[in-house]
């Protein structure tokens, strides 16, 4: 896919730049003051993700997880004053999923099977989002305020959010303390498995599922974060952070099937009909705690490390370790290999297919909530145009980043992601 500005994006850029330049022309103070951001910048990002696996939650923890997703994003950063930056982040993500196609596995030409792809409308979807934010710096650049908004929409889910942050630099900018808070108010348009829709159950002799529709279709998420970073020496920098997240509402995914071990099995063609969809508590508390440590080895190499411990009140405990070693290859090129290891315990409500009982209050067969380990291997290359010699439209090229990552779980899920990012400066 060629990454380029669409007509709508161009109009947005012209409109915002026009507003920006008009504001500049009205200034009467000729005293020069260094801006936080000297020139407007545009980032164009594209990623392609693909995965394969055998534990699809849509089919009760057993079935194809084949999925592809292509995402295009534009990020525009504009100095609207010496002290303020307006950022517009907008994107579109389009996916095709063999797993979600089996919300209705009987709309294809072949016999229904959890390991095959159906041809129904649920096999693909498009998510669009819009995320504006504004940063305000103090005169001495030691205090930073920001506010942000968010809205996204896809076929079965709508989200709107807002938030803000505050950061303060001390000790000649060697120490930074930051706090932030965000809220998201979301709503489901539930797409239930086909066997739970009107009239289907009565067409299969003896089939009597326990399913009932969800009455509350809202989901709210609230988060607060505290971060502290410190330059420890000329070569060493560290940071720690703590987050608290509260979610309430419909935390179950309405199209993810569950099969009980104490109920009879019913099949249509080669597809087993579900006993219910997943049922999870209507509240969840999450607590991630993390730390970063970066060491400047020499002019050609930096070692970046990261660790996070996570726990929640659903019983999940996880550890994340990450190391990245950027290698400078001359004035313009940098390579950055990276490795990430992740491990977690299972949620209290996770049961593999047909291990849950109909008497339980909560249950899911989503392997994202299971006990697993995962490794991710990445390699990236960055090209930096130091003097912005390359021109595209009225922008000078700043950087090009190309990255590939391979992700592998010990429960059979494999994924690859390619990412291409370009950054331009307004000439």
C-alpha cells in the first residue's frame, strides 16, 4: 500500500496551517522567543499485522485465529504559539478475520467448521478514530499541561474519551514528575452468535442453550498514572511509573462462545452449537507497575531496558521484560534490534472448551485470559535526513522508520507485524 495524504487530509493540513499562520501574523511583539516546536510536523504511519492460531474465542477456544489488519495513521503536530502544540492524530484500521467470520459459520458455501473461514459480513470490519490533544508549556519549560480527546467507531463498538496530564521538571531538568488521568465511555452494538438469534434454537431438536441477552451495553474505563524519571549520571537514566485502571459495565465480549462440560453437545454440519457466551464480572481493577533503565554505552550504542509487573482482581499476574539496543550506523542510519518476553497466569474465570459448568456464575474460553508465555523479536532501521534535503510536497523529510516484529505464544498463536513510519517538517 502506498502511503500518501488523501484529499481530506490535505484539506485538513491546509486549514490548520492557515489558522496557524494567521495567528502568527497578528503578533506584534518582535522579541524572539524559542518555540517549543519550531515547525509543523507530519507523521505518516502504516502497519500490517497478520496472525495464525488454533484457540479462537469466537468458537469457544478451539478454531482458527487467522486474522489480518492494515492500519494507516496521520499525525499532525502544530505550534499554535511559542508555548503551545496542537496534535491531531487520526487513523483507519481495516481487518479481515477468519475467527470473527464464524459468528455466523453457516453463511458460506462449504460445510460449517470452526477451522474454516465463513463468507459473512462479520469476517471484516473497519475502525476509524480521531484523537486531538493540546500541550501547553510554561515560560521556563519546566511545567507542561496537556488535554486530549478521543473518539472511535467500528461496526459493533463506539468509544469516546477525554483526559489530561501534568508534568513538572526539577533539578535543572534532571528530574521529572508526571501525573495523568483518562476516561472512556463506550457502548456495544452486540453481535451474538447465530444460534442465539431468533428461531434458530427451535430448529435443532433438543437444543436448549442457557443464553440470555445482555441488558447493560455500556463499558466505562477510568485510569490514573503517576510517573517519575531521573537522570542518574551522564550515561544512566531511570524511570518508574504506576497506573490504576477501573473498568465497569459490559466487560464480556458478546460473540465469544462457551461450551459447558455438563451439557449435551449439538452440531449442525461440522460446527458445535454453543451453550452460552462468555460471562465476566461487570467490574475490573488493573494495576501495572513499571520501570525503565537506559544506559548510554558509547556514541554508537544505547541499551534500553523495561520491566512491568501487572495484577488485577480477576486473578491475572504478569511480568514483561524488554530490551532494545539501538546501534548507530553512521550519521544517517540506526538499527534497533529488540526482544520482549511476557508471561501471565490465567484469570480466575478462564476454562478451556467444555471445562466450565453451567452452574458457574462467570466463565470464558478466551485464551487471552489463559496462562501463557510469549516472546517477541524485533528489528528496525531508521534513516534520518539531517538537513531535510529530500522534499515531498511542501514538507522536508525528517525520518523514515521500518520495523518488523515476530510474536509467538506457547499456546499456538503466531503473529507478524510490519510497520513503516515517515516524519516530515513543514519547509
